[in-house]
C-alpha cells in the first residue's frame, strides 16, 4: 500500500527499537571522534545511531550525556564554532546540526539522497562539506545552519558536481581554499570551494580511498586506501611524491599534527603507526588495538591519541614520547607500544537472533556470547539467560504452533530494531488466552494492532471530535515510554523519529498526521480493525482402506485460527446430526439442544468424532493454520481434513 506524502507516492514503514531508557555505552563500532580541548569533552558517534559526550576528567564515570535523533549509523562528526556546534552525517541520509553544549538537535538537513559518509571542516571560514553514496558534495555555512528556526528553515547550499562514484572521504584545509574527495572509483578529486570548480584528479590508488588529510595551506594531501597504502600528494605538481606501505591491510583513518610533520595512521590491521613526514622512512608503532581501528583523533597539544574501533571501547594512548625507527624492514622493527592512558568502556551488541514460532519472542546472542529473550509485542527484554547455548534454548522453548510472520528484524545498530509494513503487519491473529494476555475467554487479538495501539497510545487525542464518540480500545499491555518510533521509506530514508511518550504532543501530532501511512491512520485514527484471515479446506469422511475420498465435497472456509475442536463440533452437530438415527430428527434435535451446556456438547463430540490430516490424528487444540503448516505442509493445494466417527462408550 502506498501513501501520499509530501506530493510523492512512497511506501512507508514503522520501526521501533527495543532498548534501555538510557543507553550510556556504545553498542557497536565507533565511527568518529572529536575532542574539545577547552572543556575536555570527547564526542563519539557510531553504529548504534547515538552521539555520546564524555567528561574525560572523570576517569571513573566519564559518561556525560547522549544526543539522539539519528536512526542509522553515524558515519562522521565535526566540532565547530569553538565547540558550540556539532555537525553529524548518517546513513539515515541526513546531516544534523547540534547544540554541542546543551546536547540537543537544532536542525536536520535532508539534501542528500543516500548515506552521508564523510564531513570536512574549514575552521577559519566555519564551513562544512558533506559527501556520500549519492555521489554529491554539499558545502554548508555553519553560521547559517545554527540560525535556522522552524519558521526559517530554508537552506541554500553550494554543490560540487563531477564525482562519478560514491564518496567515502573528504578533507578541507582550515582556510577553506581546497576540498579533496576520495571515492570508490579509486581517485582523488580536488575542488576549489570558492568557485565550486573541480581543479584536478589524482590517480594512483587501486582501491577505495577511506581517509584524507590536508596541510594548512592546501598544497599537500595525504590519503589512505583500502589497498593498504598511504600516499603523499603534491597538489601543485598534481602527483604522488611518496607511497607509504606501513600497513598490511586497509587504511581507514589518518590524523596529522598542526605542523604537518607527523602522520598517524590506522585501519583493518589494528596497528596504529606514527610516521615522520620530514623523512618518511622512519615510523613508530604507537600500539596494537584488539579490533580494526575506525577512527583516530589527535589532541591539540599532540600528547595523546583517542582511538575507536569496530568494538564499542574507546582508548586514549600517550604519543608524547615516540621513538622512530627505520622501517625498511617492518618485521624486524622493535615494537615499543605507547602507554594506555584511559579506556571508555562500551557495551555488547546483539549479533544473532532467532524468531520463535509464536512470532512474539526472539532469542538473541550478543558479542560476548550471552543469550537473552525479548518480547517483540511489549518491546522489552523478558529474560537474560547468560552464557548458554542459544541453539539449545531455541529447541527447548519451541512451540508446535503456527503464527504468520508480522514483523522483520535487523541488528544494524546493535539492538533489536523491529520493522512493520502494510503487507504483513496485520497477519498474526491469536486468541488472547493463547497469547497469555487474558486468562479466560476466546477473544481474538491481532499482534500488529496491539503493538501499534501501544506505541501510538496518545496520538489519537488530537483527532477526536466532539460530535464523535470514540471507543477506547482494550489495552492488554504498554510499551516502555522511551521506545523510539521511526517512520521511514522502505528504502531506508527516515521521515520522522519520536519517542512513544511524545506521540501525544501537539508538534508530534502534526508530524504524525503528515508522515504516518494510511494503513496506520486507518487503525489508530479511524478505528478500522483489520479483517480475519480465511482459510479454505475440504472436509471428507473416513473411507475403509484409506481410499481417497470423492472430490465432490463442497469447499469450506473458516478463520485460520479455528481450532480442530470446532471442526469436531461441526461434524458432530451438522454432518452427523448429533448421532440421530435419521435426518428427520435433526430439526427437533437442534431445537432441543439449544438448552444444552456447550461444554458438555463439546465433550460428547470429542468422544464421538476424530479429525485426521495426512493420516495423523489431530490435537483438538490445534488451529487450522497450524495444521496446514505443520501437518499438511508437504502437500500443495487446499487443506483436506478427514473425519472419523468413533464407537460410543
């Protein structure tokens, strides 16, 4: 189902993340770091979509604050305006502007059409460039961005065109006279941001260029590539003047001191090297990390290096006493690792999951091997099992029940993110009793309906009219109010993010009315419940010798949740006439049975009739969809049930 949204027809899905109210620690790889010398705050951002601020003076408990608004990996951040403003680039296709001191998002820039992978900052001009997988580079004036308001939110920006492939790295010198981009086409492109004109193209790398640094006046450039080499370029000569082969694998991050005399490099091989740029034959090994290095950040006094990797920890290493060695023979180099000054610990990320047959519970295993059980319906972790065998827990907790799939899951941010779309969301009907939501009765509930009503429980208030009497839905549970709710195109482009507790706000209500698709507004606003799913089947009498019954039986149809016991009652009452000697008594018997206890009638029916499928006696508690998917499954076509009359007691 497509929805009309801002003049474009597009499919919109709703997602929510199962998480703690305060996520103090990174859950996965940390892609970018920025350090503020004045406040001694470290800003970190990565794959769990959260920017965190750390007070590095508080070694025992450095966590200070989180900044949340992105919905996918944050690939890069830059600190601007003397530490007052932070700019972030994300795979959710947005660039965001943050008040770095107070920790909130001031504006969102949606100019990019695909993942935004890299930022570059010209400190003297307060300009930021952004580039990504849409092959575009945009140049932003930071002072203009920080002046945006809800009524004045039109942004005009310069665009640098000409890149022929996805952009993975950017650099700009402090004076803003040169921008260099690195891309998957293995070339460096050099631009003049003042004219937005491309000046040159530098060839030499044989793989994706992942990191670039420039000197102050923009005459020299250093690039690191997935080909494992680092190249020093003279922009005046338009050529490579040195190739460094310090690393044995992809180079992902570079940092250089202010005088452009020492280069720090790191990447997939986990080593961090310092190279003397005045004599590139000499290098010093800073340290060896336990995981591939994603980012290195040199402090302004050049005494230490902050390092983040593909795991969730951040380390600070002392680099004030480097001892350079001739590196012609790297294998024989004496390695003197620097001193580890500080560690900012991260948390585990979920690496595996298994959706149970009840299509409600999910068993997961995290990066440390610990297993846990989550309830997708209530958006909570229900049990932490610890270091146990995940496969054994899956087998132990498996139920022989079929419930249609109504959600999908991904682990991209290291947590369970649940996705709902119009095609499958309302597929899972169950009785409230079977779902342990109600002790008695046979009320039918729809999992998709329940979770949407819980997530958006406060939203309909703004849509109630005085002349309409709104019926309050029965609420079986609530989701945690801090649960993030995300509306996005199925391509991944985020349209709206809010917390469940904020859905009743006036501003959020306006945004929800704009971005929520019709399959959600029909349910939440207009109170239109989805229809039950019907399952066609044939009901044949048992024949001696297991001969195939005649195919002239009328096709029946019933709710796919109908239990076999109800089929038994149907056969006993309607087909067999309650065991009457002839059909002429049927009407009289029907009248007489109106006063009979339904439970007694059902008990008698179960003594008189048995239902088979594929020669297997069916459990009366089974529903038809379970029969079709577990018993009838090897066959094609409509389900065939066989009834057999049993001898009385």
